[in-house]
C-alpha cells in the first residue's frame, strides 16, 4: 500500500476522543507532534476481529488463543528473523512496566544500572524510583550520526560495578538502528563483566529503507545475558491495550521474574488486551508497509523543508526524528520556543539528556498535511 492510499484509508482526527496526544491541556490550540503515538487507525481486520469478541457479550475470565505463541513467534521470525521459544515469553503492561519488573527481580537497591543518553527518559526515572544507582554513558554525536562510546561504557561498568544495562534498540530519540558490529562489540563488553542487558525493542518493526534491524537475541552466544522487551503498541497504535512481552532465554532469570510476578499477582496477561497483538500478527503486514512508507515520506519532507533552520538525524528506525535547532534558535529551550511562537508541541531534547536544550523530537506518525503545517508554522516563527 502506498503512502497516499494509506493516509486516505487510515488517518483519523483524534480531537475530542480523550486522546492524550491531542486532548491533553497542554496540547489544546497547538499542533501536537510530541508523544510517541500515531494518528492512524489500526488495521481494519484487527478492529473487526475485536468487534466480534465484544459482540459475544460475556466478558468473564478467559485466556489467550491457544495458538497465540505460535503466531507471535512466527511473526517475529518473519519480520525480524529472530527465533523465540514459547517458554521464554512472559507478559507485562508495557515496556517500562516490564523493565521495572526486571530491575526489581534481578538487581538490588543501590546496584548500578547503565543507560546511554540521550535516551527515552523513563529509563532514567525508573532506575531512580527503584533506588538503583544511575550510570550514564553519553552517545557520541558524529556529525548527527549517534554512536555508542564503547570505551566509556566499559570504563563506567568497571568503575561502578554495573549490574545491568538498558539498551534502546532501535533507539529513541536518535533513531539509530544498531548494526551487527556495534551490538557484537557491546555484548562482548557486557558479557565480559556479567552485565545483564535489557533490550527495549518496541520499535523494532519500524525500520526505514536501507536499514536492517538486528534483534539482540539473534546473538546466540549472548542469549543468557539478554532479556528483550517486545510489543505491538507502537507499530500498530495499540498502546491503550497495555500488552507487552518480556522474552527471557535464561532459565534462572525466568525463575526469579516468575517469582516476582507471582508474588505481585501480575503473571497472567489480560486475555482481551492480548487479542489486539494476536490479530496484528495475523493481519497487519500490509498495513505496516503503508505506515512505514508514510513515516519515511514525512521524514523526507521535514528534512528538506527545515534544512535552513535545523539539522536532523538520518531516520533509520522508529517514527521519531531528532532535530537540532542550534543554528536558528540561539537562546532558550527550542521546544519551548516553538511551542510559544509556532504553536507546535514537540518533545524537548533535554528531556532525554543534558546538553540537548536546542534539540526537539518530532513524531512523524501523522499525516503529511500535518507535517507540512508544522513546517510552515516553524519557518514563519523563525524567519
């Protein structure tokens, strides 16, 4: 499905629908291009299948479809070329909930956990709330191509006796799709020091032309060190359903996470919520193709239109573009400036790490018309 057909069929006006992106107080009278949520309806077959379930009218206790695991495993094999096993799979309400469970199951208070900033800010917040020690290695900005600083990562691991590393793959907000050599080098370091890797891969299906996603668990020699977070919430606009997978090859880690989940009565997935992902696996491939084409077209327009005002990373994965407005905004916070002067609501770059006050994150999971409108407003405000 091409981008034009996709937008005509699936774009939806989300005003007055209790939509956090469009209807929150701060978003009123602004063009919201902030939170990682989409403005497109999920595939029609998912909607129709969920309607059939609702029309049964009896909403008592239930369980996932008997072939749920087979369908989920087959989808990930086809899309990402990674082989999961049924016994590895556990559930959570979302990526951060899953990471919280892993932290509380496998580390102790005051243990050190490392992240690479700039990065999705709830990583930092959940580490602090869990009373663990936050350790930060800064990504290297190599002419707007961000890279991991492996020497710094290793030094920080040794110096702080790091027990866990949280990896964002593909990366939010810098949109990197880590290549095989980069991941091999990282995992060799973490394995050397017995560091558990938690790989958040919720954007793994949103890969742009010319790039190839490498699942962390495809490195078989490091599988016992790695836990993957995997969900369809970002890909198919299903965040409302709170359904996420924790994929755990290591038998000892599974036992400890099982004990944590059972102690807190959170081991069982919501059977209705899980249906949304189940139907996405069965019916979502054509929709996903159209969605990715739309995101990439939006990115190309954004980059060309705003080239005189900002520098934007190459979009390798996700639907999130990270842009540096240093050449056009000399004072203050760029996101605040554009919020006030252009009426465009963007995520502030310094949310993700220190020193990014002139950066913003654009959400491109919307119509090309909205992207064009945002560009017009920004250029007018900054001209």
